[in-house]
C-alpha cells in the first residue's frame, strides 16, 4: 500500500508542515511550509505566541490539502513540558515559555514536599527547573489554577483545536514529572502529595491512536479535509526523532540535535538508580513503550543565540562562512560546561560564555570564529561524555552514535563528536522528527506494519547518511 500523511512538527525555534509519501519500503518528504516560532515577553513573563503558531499550522495544512486531496492522516509533535490551561473550551492565557524563570518558586515548594531522591524514584526524570510539575506548582501558588478544568501539553492542545479531543499522548506526558516511570500512568500518589487536583489531568493515550476527524469548523477553515484522520504520534519531538534513527542494530546511541541536544540510548526498562539520578539522566517514554534514557545538553541554542547577539550589535553573519572559519581555527580551544544554568535564558550569549571562562581564570575566545569553534568543541565534549555515561549507567554497549535533526548538517560538530567520543558518527536524516511522526501515522492507518526496527529499516533505505570516523 502507499499513501500520504501530514506531519505538524513544532520545534522550539521554528515549525513546519510536511507531507510524507509512504510506501511499503520507503518514505519521501515534501516540505509544505516553514514558519518561525519565538517567545513573546509580556508584563507577566515570557510566553509562546500560540495563536500565531496555530494560524501558521492552519496555513500549512490548507496548502497541503489543496495540493494533495488524498491526505489520510495528520499528526502533531512539539517540544516538551509546556502547556495551556483550559476553562471549558477556552484557553486562559498564552502558555508560558519554559525559559521563563517563574518556575523556580515551584521547584522550592515541590522539593519541600517530596525529596529529589523520592521524586526520581517515582518519575525517573532528570532535574530541570522548568519541568511541568514545577510549572504547575507555580501556577497553584499563584492561584492560576482556580477555575481551570484541564491542562493540555502543546501538541495535545493543537489536536484539541483541530478535532476536539482532550487527551495526553504518553511520550510527552512522560516529560511532565507526574507520570510514573514504572507504570507509565499518572502518578496519583505524587499528584496528591504536591497538592494538585487529579481532575486537571486528561486521559492518556499511546502514540498511534486514532483521534477522529477534523472538526467541521476546521474543515471549513481549511477548505477540505473532511476525510482526514487525526492520529497521535510520538508527540514529544524527541520521541518521534528516535523512531527515525536509521539503525539496523540496537547498539547505538543517539543525539537528537537542534535547539537542544538530547543524548542517550534506547532501553526496555527505566534506570532508577541513585547513580543515574546524580548523573542527571532522564527516563522518558518512547513509542511502543521503549524508554529514552538520555541527558539534556544545551544544544545549538548556544550558537544560535550567539549569532542573534552579534546581529543585534550590527554584524552581518553568514553562518556557512562562519562555520568554515571555525573549522579552520588551528589554536586549541578551551571547553566550557554547556549545561551551566546561566546559558538557559535569552540574552548576550558571547558575554555569558566569556564570564564563565573569566571566573575560572581562563582566557575566553573573542573572535566570532574562535567562539563558534569553542561552542562546537564544548558541545561535542558534552555529547561524548553523555554517551559514555548512558552506556555505563544502563549497561548498554554502544558502537555507533547517530546524530539526527538539524545538527546532523553541521559537519564540524559531527566530526568533533566522533573525535571526542572515539566512536563513528552517522549523521542524518536532518528531518528525523518529521520522519518519525510520519511513520507512526503510516503504521496506525495500515500503510506500513511491524516493529520500530521495521520502521527504522525504512528510514535507512530512504535517506542517505554521512559517516564520520574518529581522527
């Protein structure tokens, strides 16, 4: 069989609508629309411009449906942890952006009620100050949950607007900190312990669940699509990206590299040891009940925010040229801790990196090419260290690193990762999240069948990879 499905793939800095032409042994992508996704600061904090994001999604879906009248399914994925609060069918306010500092009060309160050790034993998540449970606790402290019926994570919110269903897809729900790492269900005891209402939590569904068709108002808005089905996918974008790892064996580590670098291995069961907690590794849900055992590394946010700073100062930056200049830097560059909390928020990234070095009495790179080389060396070191830790903590042997996502196009970063890890790196596909989204939909509606390994074999035969050997 063959058919066409549409992927709505929302990243932290941009979104896209793509078509997937799927056959029994191949998948081909067709780009429909790309659009920016950036925060908006208002008087009460940093928010996602969710209405504009939804408008762009509808524009992309309208173009897709007008170009292909036989689209069978639509699936939505996005970044994790952020959500909207709903009273009835109305959204209370634009969702807060995870880089807003408001959740620090929630962190303190949650840890007064549940120790970090007990929390990790329950949810298996690495500590990140913007995890959903800390944000929800902050909302409760600020009385923002009064009169609220539900919270919906971002992809679930888009599905609700498109078709009216109120569900939480399990892979993204696993990033909230309120899903049991053992049962993959909402942790009733933890929810009660931190004082949240159980009624706030929507029913859980797995990736590959049919949600019904588009609402009549959306069909009218799009000018078609009355026969299109909404399907859940690995709605956390990393879960979809991991589906599209083009490996025919299981001895791989992955780096899903974009704004963030998600580095880890795939397991059948969580690792909830104290050593894993202290290493700040997370156990997130994957498609087909797999576990994504990984560590969050700051990612290309460091590079992109540096470029934004330079351009704001009046510099004209051509990124391919800058990367070539960085590759030609012959001086050994120092590395910094990419996960230092000072780098999380927007602002003068080159200045913050310089401060990190100055505090340690190390001369900081100053020229843009040197700083870019420093950033990429530091990211490669962080990736290599996370791969080693994932293998040691889980006991899983790793022979190859797969880098997927936008970072797979950064040749210097891929080579440096191979050099610092001592392992071969296979790079691609760069649109892994959309590919994984598409293949889970295709399996749900019967275009393809089989296990994750079968889907990965389709990816391997459909997309070229670039191999980097350690130097």
